[in-house]
DNA sequence: CTGATTTGTGCATTATATTTCACAGACCCA
DNA sequence: TGGGTCTGTGAAATATAATGCACAAATCAG
C-alpha cells in the first residue's frame, strides 16, 4: 500500500529525466515552467525527482509547455554524459549496425551541444522532424557522398566538406552514392535565440 | 473548473481508443484485462470511455498486460514547429599539408564553439598551451591511434572513440602508431565559465 | 558581507484518481 | 422462459495526486 508504484517504474523515471533535461535546455526555472504549464512547483519537483506517478493530463501540460510531444516525454532519456567542471571522459562508440550514435552531450546554462556519429548505407535516407526553434547543425562528411535536403534547397556534400544549416525545420539526409557514407554531426540548441 | 481536463485532451482520447482496440483484438473481457493488469474494472471502463485522466502507472499496467509499449498506448501527436532560418554555410574542405584546419566557428553570447579537423603523421606530436579557463575539448578519433597527454594522466584513443577533457591546462597530442591519425576536435569556450 | 533567485523538503489541505459494491440493460444460448 | 457473461452507470469509501505555504541550503550578483 505504501509504495504502490513509485520511482521503480521505468516510464516514470523517463519522464523525470526528460523533463529535467528539457527544462534546463530551455532555460526555465522550476517556478517559471510550473507557471507556464499551469501546475504547482511542488508537483514539478516531485515529478522531476521521479517520486510520483503523475497523471496523463499533468505530463501533457508539461510537454506542451516545453514544446514537446507527449511521446517525447515518455521515451527513454538520452544518456547525458555531460556537464561539470573537469570532465575527462572517454567514450567507446561503434555499434556498427545502428545508423547513429551519440558521442557526447554538453549541457550549459544557455545552450546544449550534442555530438553525433552517423552513417547511411548506399541509397538510404533519414527523414527528421524539426528540432527546437533556433537549433542548427554542423555536419562534417567523413566519407562517401551525402545530400542534405531542406524545404527550400538541397545540398550535396563530398568527403571533407562541412555544412552548417538551421535544423528547426523539416530536413532529411540521403546517401545518393553507391558506397556507405559517414559523417559527424553537431547539434547546437539555445533557448534564447 | 470541474471537468476541464477530461475527454477534451487528445492524449486521453488516444489512450481510450488504443486500449479498447487492443483489448478487443486480444479477446479480453473488461474483467479479464482489469484483473490481469491489476486494476479495477471500474477504472478500466472509465479510461476506455475517455472519461478520466489516469496516472502514468495505471496506463503502464494496462500496456504491459496487453503486451504493448507505453508509447503505443498514447500514439504521438504531430508538433508543427517551423519558421526561422540561420546561416547555411558550406565549407570546401581543403586538404593542405597543415596538420589542422578550422571547419566551423560559432559565436554566441556566452560561448564560442570551434570545430577543427586534425591529422598527425606517424610519430608526430603537438604541444599546446593551456586554453582559457573553463575551456574543454571533445575529440573524436577518425582513424589511427592518438595519445592525449595531460599533466595528471595520459589517454590512448582508438578509432571510433571520443574523449572529453578540460583544456585549460597544458596538454599535447601524440601519434604513437605507424600510420597517420585523423580526428575532429570541438573546442568549447565560455567567457564566464 | 547583504539581498535575490533557485532548488529541495515537510506538512496540512483539497481535488481527484481508484477501489469496491450494487444494479440495470444487452446479448447469446439452452 | 431463464441462467450465463459482458458491459455501462451510480455512489460511498479510500488512496493518492496536486496544491499552497513555510523554511533551509546553495548559488550568484553587487
């Protein structure tokens, strides 16, 4: 009776992690976000701590206030190896079959940087949704050929070239070549433009 | 506000629809599913009717009992974020004999990000001065082997590994292998730490 | 140092999700 | 006809989500 279904539940912990991460990324204080979402700060603290079991409506209010889809609040959070004073971290990447892996994530008061490693098989495409407003990406093509398609324009990159573009719009990657292509991708997000 | 946040909420209606559909498909009666999920039938009726606002834990119990992922119960909505555009730059990668080239540089209030491409011939070293206080670097090794030497420690990277370290101290790169090594390097600088 | 802001915690109160029980209508089958 | 299961609804009781307030610790600017 006492412990019914608390932090042990995976989904609840996901909500907690995603909530905190998104709130800090967008530069909201607890008070500010709670007001914006129309809930009490006390509740927000509890949810962020994974200490209770919010209702669907409450989670939805928070998601809306953060500009996220409900499902984005519930899915497993990113591994946030990040932050703090003297980071010395080594990260063994290379899970060969996945097309993308997160190498590093740096969270700072006004901004977030994520470093990704991508690869696309010959002919493959990836269609992305728009990132948060103000985001942009820096792509550096390691090998092969890559086409970056934006609503207005389309750019083809050769190995060794880099491209910077605003990612707060629909975009997609496409590998038009006959060999796999690999690239690194930096995502920059800042709440206040 | 007595019933404000009830059936009007899209997510709640999604849960209702998905729940009923999955339950009938799998041939459960309300009683059977409620028992299996460990909730009361009364609750299940309410949720299926979209008449209340269940907790995360309750929806999760139902999802598990039906063999569904939580996200499958809430069927994501479509956020339409767009607008805005930022620099679209493309950088023609030159490949000089120089060991390093600057691919991109992003300046924002409070921070600067530089993206570099480096390479070291076999046996070569590079000794750097300390960067400004608070700086750190993220290195991603593309090929070969690289040794990063810090005052306290020394790390050896294989291709595909990444390393994050504070660069506001003396450090040096060394290629201990018999082949050239190549890596990308992100430098993060914040005027205010 | 002071003062302002942010965050975490405890507690009493209110709102509501959740349970349990009871009953009624609908449907199928013998 | 009558007994069986399945379903929707109502109401009272209970558990707990959610609020509001007060306070302490940590952080940060002046």
